[in-house]
């Protein structure tokens, strides 16, 4: 059985967010909580990921990131080099963009090294936090399969992505 670990981005994912829907879909879906959702620290966030997944067989681990959570997963993969089953990276935010004015520590520069496990990026053509060009760069750099779902905003609750069945179907492609 796979173990799915949900990695929200800045501010966490609220009750109407697709990550919360995923979390409620099975006992093997676990949210990795962070100490500070509003002033994230990359070192702390990746340490929490590593401490959590280290308790599981890596061949069963699939990470599910959204927004800054995707960037966190890329940093975790670089620092710890663990081979897991895979990761679903939804709407990775471009924290190097001048539009990104939130307080965060240690996430830049964005890691652009190849990730050593299977990854799928799901992107939108009108995401305010990442351009199509940057999403393509992330996919190429990380070795990810890229799936664009069209005009879907930031693929979050505000964009209408709560009970996101299509997302669960995409997740199945990782095993």
C-alpha cells in the first residue's frame, strides 16, 4: 500500500482545498504539518518531511505538494537524495518572481536539479504565482512529466479545486 504525504504551501491548505479532500480520502493520506505556515523556513520544512517519511518504506512514499510545498519537495530531494516512489507537484509557485512578496527563508534560489524519483507537475495557464514558461522550466529541470489543465488559476479552493477527482486520477499515475 502506498503512503501519501500532503505538503501544503504558504498558509497551509484550508478545509475546502483539494489537499484536504485528498487527506480525507484514505487513512494512508497524511498531512505533514509545519511549525510556521505564514513565515516558512525551508530548513525546518524539509527536516519535517524527512523525519516523517523516514518512518516508512521509501518504495511506498508519494509526496503531494502544492505551491510552496512543491519548491520544498525539490529542496528536500536535493538535500536528502532519498529515492521514493514519486511526487505530485501541483501549481509550484515561483518564489523568485517579483510578485512573490511573502516572507520565507531559505527557499531561494529555487532548486533546479533533477529529482531522482518520478514526478508529475500539474500546472495552469493562468496561475498568478507561476508562468507557463517557469512551470515548463521546473518540469524540464526536475525531470517531471508536465500536465497543463488549462485556465485553472492557482489550482486551489479559490479557483474551485476542492473535491478534485481528476487530481486523484492523476495521482494514480505515480502508482
